[in-house]
């Protein structure tokens, strides 16, 4: 006979609760990250608008133009970093899920 440890209803409930909490934590982190990316993209569009108005203006706005260009570069870098962080977070989460799933399947065999 193959003896497997029996889990109680309470242990299964706690596991489900932990899983649900982990999913909610990931969901909140993901949503807040996407919100921040959206906010930065709006700011980037605003900076492009400012740059367009500076380009239309007569001479004497070189310092403002350089500041605007630096701000645009900064926003682009920040958006790229946040998107990469979100992608890495998702990949790490999926690796963790696969490891746990693979371990559970190995125990059943």
C-alpha cells in the first residue's frame, strides 16, 4: 500500500488562503506598476508638447529645450525600467509557480 500524508480540511483551507493572498499581492503590484507606466507615458506626451511649443518659439529658448530633452530621456528610461521590472516580476512569479507545480506532480507519482 502506498501511504500518502493526508491533509486536513484546515490545511487545505490555509493553503488556499495563502495562494489567494499571494495572487492578490501580485495583482496589486502589477496594477500599480502599470498605472505608474501609464502616468509616466502621459508625462512624456506632455513633455513632447512642451518641446513642440519651444520649437515654434523664437530664439532664446535653448536652455528650456535642453531641459525638456533631458526630461524626455529620463522619462523614456524610467518607463523602460518599469516595464522591464514588471516583466521580470511576472517571469519570476511564473518560475515559482512552475517549481511548486512540478514538485506537487513529482510527489503524486
